[in-house]
């Protein structure tokens, strides 16, 4: 192994920028900004955090491609695209945080968001089991804290506790699965593991390892039947925390999932391109995807709480993203990356609208959005873009995301195999999903506001973030090559 520490530091400049930014925020808040009001401290921390994210994005853009530190990290096109997407979603999360009420410890919140983003960046480039686990846990531990950051609401503490308990169990499953893989192959490097598995049959021990890892990633992706934490966390977590969990976490997690399974377990993937598929992890992922689509879409139909509806929608979208991971073996990572990135934009935007609406009163139930077009035309217009993109309506980016994933799955074997059946199920359930998305738009664009409903003032930073997210959804839908061209 070529232990080039200078090259390692050069490759980790984006992560270094984020960590240094977090430390500066904490140091200044402790020494200088402590006497300011919580709102002023939050705005100062957000500006410094935004500068750290922009510096990290510049380092990512100009970083050379190739393996780093003997292959521990891999800076390829997928890693670069995912890192840029995660940093962009983090910036939009800062916009959401600026609209929400200032927490008791604003600097700590922004710093923990930067630590979580550091974990996401490492997840995107990890090519070693140990680094992948450490990056995943750095991000996860930060998200557990963010979920319970609102100390004034018991729902936030409940969300953090459930998230932590489920996450701890998932981490145990993942670590146990990784230890079995190391025992079978004698290596923690993904290329060496892949080479060893070419000479290993699908033994019972390998099946147990695959199941353990699938369970862990099923939890991280909020895929059924490992989704039970998601509705409570989306409902109880602070709005900015829920936005980060639903967007950047998904993008980095699915990138790590695809890289790990196709580069490490590609030899035992099996097949879902024909009715008589070979055994492997692909059929198991196909089953998880189908269950996620069914539970997510039918669960969303019964929701009256807008946050829980977005949670069940996330479960359904996780099923679609797993379909993109299945197709990545033939079509490459571009379809599922495009889907995950544009889904993250729409989800951050939707939570941003909720955060701004909560400034004028509670915004938990779908009916709380009634008359939004009169209270704030800008919020109503942006919400329409976000929701219609989630529904997959052209010419928005959500439509092209579904089109690329579904067409890639159909090209694997047409309608003759499980991949084709799964794509048809996803198309049918997308039509069903249109109903509960239109329920949101009916309240926001058609229903009359309550007699005591006041106009909603949109802060400048939140307005910029929402307009930027809506504009990017339209731009990437009209010209998808802007994202697909990264590959």
C-alpha cells in the first residue's frame, strides 16, 4: 500500500474545510457571540457554515481523480458528483434553518450539521470497510443529535431516541456483517474483497453477511420493512434536521450502498433480468424495493400530518432508488444519482416551506396549509414545484428522474423478468402517489385560508434558498444533461 499522507491531506481538504468551519463557529460563539441574541448567533453561524461549505465545494471541484492513500478513498466521477450534491443540499438546509425558530444552542446546531456533512463526504468516497463504517457512524451520530435538538418539544426527544435505538441496532448488524466478510476474504479493501469473492460460492456464511449488511442499509435508507423510525423522526425532528435526514443523508447513503454492493459483492449479485434469475443479493434488494413502494405509497394515503406524509413518501422513493441501484450494474450510477439528487432538492424545498409557514403558526396537519396561495404566493408557487416534482410531473426534474430509473430497469430484460415487473409496479404506484400529492396542493392552492390566518413573511435567506431549489428542479428537468453530464 502506498501511504501517501500528503496526497491523503490533499484529498481530504473538503472535509478539513468543514471541520475547521465547525470549530471556528464553536470558538467564536463561545468567545465573542455569546452576548448576542439567539437569532443573531444563528445567522452568524449560518454565514460561517455557508463559507465553509463553499470552500469545500471548491476543493471538490478541483480535486484530481484517482485512488488515494493506497485505495482507501476513491475520487471518481460518482464521488465528485455525490460530494457536490451533498454540499449543495447542506447549503439549502442552512436556508431552511434560517427560517425556523432559533434553537437554544444555534452554533452547536450548525456545527453538528457540518460534522454530519463531513461524514456524508467520506461515505461518498470510501473504498474500505472500516472507513465506510466510521463515515456512516459519524454522519449517523450527528443526525441522532440533530433529531433531538429542539429541547422544548417532547416529540423531538422521542424522535431522537427512536432514531438512536434503531440506528444502534443497524450499526451492530452492519459491523457484524463486515466482520464476516473480513473473515471470508481476509481483507477490508473493496477491490481485494471483490477479487476474493470471484472464487467463493454463495455459502451460508456469505448469505448471513449479505443479510446483515442489507438490513443495516435498509434502515439507513428508510426502506421497508426497516422504516419504522422514519415517520416519527420526520414528524418530531426540527425542520432543518428533517430536511438534512431526508435529502443529503439519502444521497450519500445510496452512493455508498451502490458502491459497496456492486464493487464488493458484484460476483454474488445474482440476476433479476429473467424469470429464472440466479440467486444473490439482487433478488433480495428487488423484494425490499417492492415492499417499500407498496408500504410507502399506501401508508401515505392514510396520513393527515404533512410531515408523516413526506416520511411515507420517502419510503416509497427509497423503493424507486433501490430499483436504480439494481439497474446500476448495467446502466451505471447516473440514473439513481440523478433521482437521489433531484429528490433531495424537492424534499429540502418542501421542508423549507413548512419551516417558513411555522413562523405564522402550527404547520403539522395538511389542512394547516389551507389558503397558502393567499397568505404567501411565493411559498405556494415553490411548494407546487416541489410537490409536482416528487409526483413526477413533466417537465420537472422528478419526472426525468423516474424516467431514467424505470427505463434503465426495463432495459435489463424487458417485461420478462423481475426487474421489468418491478418497474411496472413502480409506474403504477407513481400514478397512485399523485393522489396524495394533489391533496397537499389542493389545500395550498385551492382551499380558503382560515379567518384568523395571517400573511406569511418569508425571510430573505429562506426566500433565496426556496427560489434556488425550485429553479434548479426546473432547470435539471428541462436540461438533465447538467447532472448526467457529470458522468
